[in-house]
């Protein structure tokens, strides 16, 4: 295998593994804020036990997130040095901001969250909870701003370093001029400039407008979409663990209260996600039509485009095995894709008139002609498939993500319904409730699979580009890193992460088995916090040993 | 002052924050196996418990700032030192995992295994950080596109290994002083005795590195001749601060001793920065290919914007980080939430 595919596998593997954890902490952070706020409001020790238990879980997840996150910060440089040189002026800033404004906030205040129960009062502790949650959301913002630059580059221009002699003439950087007779300047390139391999040492992306970079055409949609996915991930962890306790009749009061909070958050978030997904997909259709056509498995441009619910997409190959097109067979709803893309839900008839471009027209003739000025239209059509992502994979990951949303919505709303009917809390009376609680336990996988497959859709759908329609992934590698080095590190990452994952599961499980405190008298509250417990009524219990 | 110089200093501040803070917890890791009792080892772990992951954030942020301000340097160093950085990452991951999971199970084998992982991970990370810095001082082969032309063996030259060992001794001393701050009773007495070993070793190695560097490396000799005052000043300052540590320790001023240790590290980092400036990666044998603050930096627009960002953000970070350290001041007490 060559360096490119190994480096891509290593990046996908390390970021995929890392991305199991931050969504959990982001989502759990939101739930922790709610729980701690409920404690401050009601002074009911139940909510304190809850916050305390979920904080311990948060700590374990966060530790793995940090350990695997350091790798990500350096991997742009280790494996993608050409990319780093090319985009550093634009792409480095959000990463640095993420460090300064998000990671410090999160890790610093997490110390108070985890170890500060006896050191600070409840209000400062609550403030710390908010800061941790805020920090984890900030990190989502900045990493998505950075990533969105790769999807829909904005706020930059390409510039080339040249040697300028005293009379003002520009020479290439490689020109052999006498020392002292020239200065190196960076000159902007025209808009229709096409990046050449030979220029990679002298051309780079240069910041033009930082706020255009932040609010690039895709960044806000993707930020909202991903944040909601993270909320679902953390919330379904709470649902899963609570269902386990309910099924085992352990920590029932705790599990009921946790489940209620989580079901509410999950239902609202699932609905918001529907709206965000619609907006995000329309953005992809507009800004990255090739990716969109791959997601939908659409070969030919058409009005009245159908929405595929699921199916199979394969490559169509010529006699030599080159990709020339796609074959798809999928279950479809006629016209719905055009209506969704138009966004005109009130006039479906008119919306269906919207043309959706298919892969056979993407990327556009004009775009390809600029890259290959010497080729005839027929030759242009031949090179087109080189500019497609891996359509069969992108189609499937996209549809897996959507199917997971279906499962998420089902669990959340069925749970709400059963709660409303008062049936959810009596699994011993009903086989169906036991089945549903089992479903809840397993539902922890749904948002995780959705996040991972959604991420694969976004990143594989971007290929062959590392910066969309500017820099190819194959041009972005480190010049000096060899395949055997990457293979070695990849194998070691595989081993270490496997071990790490086992230990993580083991540790998570032991915390879940240990469970939250059962004390409802406030006797187990931190000493300084006790006088605040239960504003009336139960104060006389304070300080007594918990009833056995 | 021009923007690349400002950013040279800012990146320096972040990396100084990193070695000053993660330096003591790496040092604690290196000393970990020298105590045998389980309770003592837990006290070591919990001395750094609330702060170690925050300390590593300085490295992450330093890396991010280097990427933003000096992308050429970031790309050259991380791709060129590929194997070394992968080893460092594995060391740091192992260490993090060991801290997190060691005390989760009572078994002797379990705890002994993680203790060893913690110690080796810490020592290996310290050594590699030192070797990387040694190579920056020593210089590495770069071509005209600033690409690294050597292998891992190029990086493991005797000079850089010496700086690596010196860095280990520095972190061990720093960890030693930090532990004195966080312990009491018999354990603290033992740690006080250790100072008699860790500080002299550090001073001897510092003298060797300090005097051999300008002698062995002609470009550093030239730098010394060009700007003798700051280099000699911070060299002497580092030694004086290090010599003051035992004095403060025996007067019972633990916190002052720790501040002196931090001061030693800061002086060393300033010395390091002042020595290499304006180069960021010096190229041997062809110095013309060196990466400098001028040819390795981002545009002034990015540097200017990010300067404002840092000017607002970094003081806030330092303020709340200091408050958090203040909240966790005092001796380690093991409780239910401890590692």
C-alpha cells in the first residue's frame, strides 16, 4: 500500500476513534448542566447524586478524549505536511483558537468538576459545570470551522511567492538570481488559476477575511448538525444506562429522573436534527453538488428527482476496469428529492420542477475544461469519474446515518409516550416495556453509528479533494514520510487504541455497576453544601446517617 | 517589534507553560517507581491528578499556535521528526491511560503494570521532548524547500541525546520540588532527601550542556559572540535560581522553592529561544535552507489577527488556571474521588 492510502486510513482511524468520545462529553455536558441546575433549584439530593454519577462517567470519557485528541493536533503536520504548508495561514487559526478558548476552559474547570466537591461551594461548582459544557461546545465550533474550510473554502485567496528584482519584474522562486538583487514577495493569483503540482512549493492559501472563513457557506449548517448529533450521543448514554438500571430494578429513583431528563432532551434534539439535516443537505446540494449526487446515488441530472430510501449502488466499469458510471437500484419516493432541494414545501408541484444534477454532469464541463484546456469534450467526459468520490460507500454511509435517525426518533418518542401513559416505570408488568428498555440500552449505538457514518459521508464525499476543488488529497501528503513509517505507526495506533478501548469499556462498566449514591437525605453531600440541602421540610435529616 | 517576533515569543510562552507545568507531572512520573508503598504512589498520582490533563493542553495549544503562526515550521518539524513524534504520542497516551486506570483495580500485577507504564511513558516523553529541542539547537539537514532530509538516526545524534538526558534530569528535579509542595510527614522527609540527588545531577548536566553547546556547535558560538549579554544573563539566572531551590527547601519555604524551579525552567526556555532566534529550525550543513521566523511564518494579516485573539484569550486562561491551581493548593488528601 502507498503512503496516501495508509495516511488516509491512519487519519480516518485515529479521528474516527477520537470522535467516539467528544460527542459523548458534549452531550453529557449539556445534561450535566441541566442536572446541576435542577439541584440548585430544588435542592433535592437526588439531582446531586445524578450530577455526581454522570460527572464520574464524564471524567473517564474525557480522559480518553484528551489522550486521543493530542494525536489529532499533530497529525496534520506529521502525515499531511504539504497540506499544512498550503493552508496553514488559514486553517491553523481556528485550531489555535480552539486550544486557547476551548481546551483550556474544558480541562481546567473539569478539575473542579471531578475533584472539587469538597473544595468549592455549589454555585462555583455549577459555574464550573457550565464552563466545561461551554468549552466542549467551543471546541466543536472551531474544529468545524476548520473542517468546513476543507469543504467550502472561503475567506482566502491563493498567492504565489515570487522573486521580485529592483526593476519590478517577477521571477519564479526557483530562478537563480544573485543574492541581494531581489526580494521575495507573495502575489495574489487570478481567480481562474488552477493549482499545479509544480507550484505546491510556492503557492499557498492566504487569509483574506477571517469572518468569511468562520461563516463559510457550510460552516453554520454543519456546526448545528454536528452539535445536535453530539447532544444525541451524550443523551442516549444517559438513556441507555438508566434503562439498564430500570430493567435491573437498581437505583430506580435515580434512573427514572435521569431517563425523564434524557427523553425530553432527546426528543427535542431529534426534531431539531430533522430541521438541521434538511438545511445541511440543501447546503451540500448547492455547495458540493458532486458530493450530493454521490450521497443520493444520482447518475443523471433530472427534474422530479426521487429520494432514495435505501438500496445498492455499484460502479459501472468499462472493459479495462475503469470507473465510468454508477448503477443504482434503490427504493425511491418519486419527486421528493427535487422538492427537498427546492425547499419549497408549500408548493410541492413547483418544487418538483427543480433540477438536481447527477454525477454524469458533475463536476461541470466548465470546471473540468479549465483543468484540461487541451482536451476535447469527449475526453473531458472520460476524466470525469476521477473527480467523483467513492459513490457506493458515500451512498451507504449517508443512508445508514438517516436510518439511525429513524431509530433515535422512535426510541425517544416511544419513550415519551410510555412515560406519559405511566407504563415506562413498571417493566415487571409488561414484556413490551422490558423489550423497549432493552432497545433503550442498545440505542447507545444509534447516535454513535450516525455520527461516524455521517462523518464518513462528509469526508469521503469530499474526495478526491482535501480542500474542495482546490487541493487534491494525493497532493497533500508529507514529502518526507515513507509508507513503512506510516504502516508502523498505524499498526501501533491499532494496538494501543484497541487496548485503550477495552480499558475504557471496563472502566465505564465498573462505574455503571458501582452506580450512583442512594442517599436522599443529603448526608453524603460535600460538607460545605449540606446546609443548602432541601430548603425546607427535610432539613432535620441533615447530618444523620442514611437509613439502611 | 515585528509580528513574527511577537509570535515567536507567544509560541515560546505556550511551550514554556507546557514544560513548566507538564514538566512537573512528567517528573513525578519519572520518580513514581522510586516509592514502593501503594499509598505513596497514589499520593504521587493524586498530586498531579486534577491538573495533568490541563497541563497537556499547553502542548496541544502550543502545537495549534505553531500551526497558525509558523505553518512551515509545524509541517517541517512534525513530518521530519515523524517517528520521534509518534513515539512521544504513544508515550503520552500510555501515560494518560495509566494515570486514569491504575487505581481502578486492587491487583498487584494490575497496579504494578500501570505504574511501570506511567513511569516509562513519562521518562520517554521527557527524553523525546529534550531530544527534539536538542535537534532544534543542533540543527538538522533541510533541503531548499525546507523539507527534512535525514532519518530518525539523524535525530538521535549524541548532542541531542545529551540535551534529552538533561531534560529528563530537569523534569525530575522539578517533579521532586512539586511533590514536596504536595506531601507531608515521612514521605515529604524522603522527598527532601531526594533533592540532594536531583538538584546536583541537574546542575552538573546543565553545566555540561551549557559549556559544550557553544564549543561543539559553531553557529551557537557565533550567536554567543553576537548577543553575549542576554545569553549569559539567562544562563546565570537559571543557575542562581536552581541553586536557590535547596536554600528555600531547607528554610521550609516550599512554595518559593517551587517558584524558583519554575523560574529555572522559564530562564532555560528564554535561553533556548534567545539562542536560536531568529532561526526556528536551523539547517546543517547548509544554513541558507534554515527556517526562520521570516520565511516560516504566516502572513502579517493572520499574525495580527491571531495576536488580538491571543491577547484577549491568554490572560483569561492564565487567570482561571491560576485560580484553579489555587483551589487545589495544599497537601494531597486521598478521598473517594481520588485516583
